[in-house]
C-alpha cells in the first residue's frame, strides 16, 4: 500500500530496518548468556533451599542456622543481580527499538513535508494517508521486538531443559536385546572387574555361581563393594571385564525393563514416598488388592506396627517416610519387595536398622520370603545369615571366602573373625 502511494516515501520508511536488525542481533548476543545465567542462578537457589530444608535437623543440631542463612542470602543476592541485568537489558531494548522506528516516521514527516511544500508530486492528503498507514506498519513491527525479548528468555530456558533431555544414558539397551519372560533364578558372576572410576576397580575378578532358589549371604566390611555387586546385577552399571549372567544370559543382552521386573531390591536406605502406607507398599504393583497388601505387610512383620498407626494402612507418611522409625521404614520397603514378588530378591542390608528383637521376626520373615526364589542378602548382622545356603565374604573388592556358615566357621578366617567380634559385642551389650 505504502509503495503504491509513493515509492520515494515508502523507501524512507525502510531506513530504520537495518538498524533494527543490528539492534536485535546485538541484543540477542548480550541477553542470551544472561538469561542462561539467570536460570542457572534460580536453579542454584532452589537446590540450596531444598538441601537446607531436607537437612534441617542437621542444620539445627549443629547450630548452623546463621551460616546457612548467609549461604542462602548470598545465593539470592547473586540471582537478584543477574535478574537485574536481564531486566535492565530487556527494558532497554524495546524502547530503543521504538525510538529507532519513530525515526522512520520523522524522516517521512520531513521528506514528505518538503515534497508537499515544494509541490513535487505529493499532495497533503496523500501524505496524511501515508502517515496513517505508516502507523499500521510500525505497530506490529514493535510488537515483534517484544516478541524477540520473550523468545530469548524462552530459548534460554528450553536450552537448559534440552541439556537434560539430551543427556545420553550411560547404559543403553542393545537394539537386539533379548526379552526375558520366565526366570529360574540362576546367577553367575564370572571374573567380574568393575570400578566406578575405571582406573581404580572396586570389584576385582569376582566369580560366583548361584543356583536357582538358593539363599545367598554376602558379608564384608563397609566399603568392600557389596552394594556395587548388586548394582551390577540390576545393571545400574556395566562391568568392565567379565560377565554377569542370569539364567545363563549376559545381563547386557537383556532389556533393562525386563531385568528389573524380575529382580526386586530392598535398598540399604529405604525410600518411602509422601503417600499412605498402602500406596508405599503397592508401589511396584499399584493394582494389587488390599488382601495381597495385607499379606505382604504380615510377611514383612510390618502389620503390627502399621495397625498401631492412627489410621492404620491409610496413615499418610511424610517426606521420605517421615513418621516411621528406621526399622519400620525398612519393614515397609521389605513388604513392598514381597508384594512385587520378584524371581530374584536382593536385600541390601535391609534389616540393618531393625533392632535385635524384631530381628528374630525378620529372620522368620526371610525364611518365608526366600522360598521359591533366589535371594541374595547382604547383611551387616551375621546372625541373619545362619540359614544361608552359601555365604560369600568380600574383602577389599576380592572374593575372600565362600561356603556355608559351618564351613566358614571351621575355616577360622575373616568370617569367623567377624562373627566372633559380633558375638562378643552382643554379649557385652547383654
Ligand atoms: N556411585 C559411586 N561412585 C563412585 N564410587 C562409589 C559409588 N558407590 C560406591 N563407591 C565406592 O565403591 C566402594 C564400594 O562401595 P559399596 O559397594 O557401596 O560398599 P558396601 O560394601 O559398603 O556396600 C566404596 O569405596 C565407595 O566409595
Ligand atoms: Mg552397601
């Protein structure tokens, strides 16, 4: 429209356009890293608060309130400074661009006015109409500059999200991974060597063969690599040398989802969600009937203390299972594993927080649980392993001893020593 009315005036209109492009380019280059820094600063504030609140008891107990407060304030101040920088740049950008655009208007007023006064083919009416259309042209363009301010903030935020989404998984399923339907429960570690840092192995040349249905005990000092062994079995990590096999199939050839469907773990640190006890027990099988949940709780000797809660099974637990003692939490997570009914059950120091009295119950519970499935129990308290078919002693990453309780006692080696120390301690306590 502008060009058909008067091409000379219309070309004046375009004079600010290159400046707008240059301005926008400069703005993008300057603002983009600032937006990125801002999201980073906000994330740090959030994780700091999260850390302080989840560890509030430690903070209070060591009276570190003032220091945490200081840390929080300095982190918020940094975020504040970064945000100020971002807001400053983006509030500068739109008005400056508006100014540049209005320059185009002034040029048209001036040049068009001269053309009208000097009577060079432009009437006053044309100029007025032209200026009217000019408003319609610049209005949306200004809207576009604001849009570019939004897009920078949006792109900087999405960049951070894609950083996470695009992180490659350390462990991938093979494309031709085998499905795993029925599991008998034979497990074999063959010359397994593994370290979280490849240059300092945690497990060294471990070989063990577990028959289906066996109850296996694993003992060893803290830090000797017991939990690592479990991580390899569930394929949270891959071995560096050797193989881990289930029913004769290398776990690396299996789909992880299938593998974990058949392997149930009770972790050293039970994790309970902010939900009712029922929901926590039924976590792995949300469709389980209340009857099955009740049975699982009974098998884990959790039924009694659950019934003592104000709302029984419907009692709402707090963050990470707050409201239950450590031993009670362990028994709820044991019930969770029982309900999951895996073919292979791994208990990683699952009864370490349970007191000696309930330990009797736990032992009876274990005897029931491990029937009909391969069970690997890592135990700190050796008395829980007396009925094991086979006990493996891990020492500094090596498989030091193996055999039944009686065989290992007769050997008078590491296991014998550990048992002796524990019985002496128990006797002292009594
Ligand atoms: N995620 C990890 N990253 C790096 N090192 C780890 C990790 N987990 C455990 N370790 C190290 O591996 C060793 C064995 O740990 P772990 O298997 O947990 O011992 P435990 O026998 O007490 O269960 C320890 O020295 C520990 O520091
Ligand atoms: Mg451990």
